[in-house]
C-alpha cells in the first residue's frame, strides 16, 4: 500500500505531500501524520457511503484523503479484488485536483518498492 504523508523536504518538492510505502499488515507509527492513500492506476476501490452520499467505485490513479486521527484500514476483497476501506473517505483527488503527487504507476511497480513508511516496529 502506498500512503501520502507530510513532505519533510517541502522546500525541495513542488508537492505538499510525499509518498511512502507501507508493507502488507504493517501499522504506521503512532501519531504519524498520514494524509491519505494512493491507489495505483490498475486498482479498483469501493468508497463507503456516508450520510446522503452514495458509495462510489473508485478507479486507480487517485489519492484518497482520510480524516486526521482516523485508524484507516485498506483490505482487498478476495471475491471482487477491490480495495475496501474500513471508514468513509474524506475526499479523493485525481491528478491535478490538489497539490498532491499522483503518479501513473501500477500495483506491480508498487510491489517492487522497499517499504519506507515509519512503522510501530521502527520506533
């Protein structure tokens, strides 16, 4: 899974956030400021309905914003292969909708990356 968090090198980047890779089954460190989740170009997800907003199917190459303080879990549905979230998302961004880096890469590419998100094990 690829997460977006505060960019520690903001002066060297044009984006508000940086991308981090989190290994399967791992948990980010407590109080880490995770702003959202990136969905690769070949991944489908289901955004939960909330209030009067109807649930939507999300197609990849989007960044999904999550509410601060949320304990967010993304899992793959074994029957549909869609990514499902445990809570409704705050918003989602297509490339150019916000000052977030939203690359055009596949899940296979992400699977080759070394996890670098701060995790509870790295404390």
